[in-house]
C-alpha cells in the first residue's frame, strides 16, 4: 500500500493493532506520531503480553523511524505507573492532558506538532469523552469532545503530510444506539477531508 503512494487507515481492533501498523513504516521516516488516548500506553508488558493493551507507545518508541511522539487526551488512571511516565518523559514524548486541551484549546496543542512533517495519527476511542464515544472498554469522564478531535486531526493535516491513521478500541457491544460507530466514522471522514483540503493529493500541499 505504501509503495503505491496510498494512505492506509486502519479501522477497529484493540491496542495490538497500531503496533504492526507502525512497523510497516520502516524506511518511511522520520515520522511524528500523534496519539489521541485517555492513556499514555508506555507499559512494557501486561500479563506477559508485550504487544497489546497499554504498550503501543512503548513499542513505537523503539522504532527508529518514529521520531517525535505527541500524546493528547491523557487522564485515565491505572494504565501507567510512575516508571512508565518517567520513560515517556525521558524519550521526549509530549504529553498533553485532556484538562489542558479543555483549558488551552486545540491551537495550543497544535503548537507542539512540527511544521512540514510526516505524521501518523492514532486514535483510541477512549480518548474521547464517553458522552460522544460510550462504546469503549475504559470509559473515562473528561475526555476530548468530537469537535476538538476533528479540529486536531484537521490541524495536523494543515501542518504537513498525514501518511496513515488508525482508530481502535471501539467496542460495538458497549455502544449506545450506534453513537460510537457514528462518531468514529465521522472522525475518519474528517481526517480524510483534512488531507484533501490541505492539498496533500493534488500537488498543492506540504507533502509535495
């Protein structure tokens, strides 16, 4: 897919999905990874599993083609211990809490995203507030709003070239009236729309 110049977007699955997705970009770096999630996901392992729940950012940090990591929406308790937070900070990850997004706005978040870069966008459903994304396994109050998320992904598209994206951890069995599925679909639509409007595919945008 990447060799053909297409932009893959992975839909569904759990925290194990982003890891091989990121690995596919070997030789396509350096990339900036922008994550929307209630959790920082820097655990080395959970119950002996090193490529699953709570580990995507730890594994991404080990990939030489991943450079800057910007994490947005953190607020969940329990996915990381003090050691994981220290490791993330030692790597240089930028961690922006959901509280900071609400207080400072999306434009303040986008200041941490470099101009002219190549970006991977990874979205965990629980990064959004349960009011708009109830169908997740770890709903946590105080999350990002739908508008904040689409403003963020469109802002990233304006900054440079989005080379791929994923949205995971949406649990249909926990959804209410299809609200989570609708929200996820609209986010993906806005992600693609942001790339088109930025000129990424027609020679006008920063990717060219």
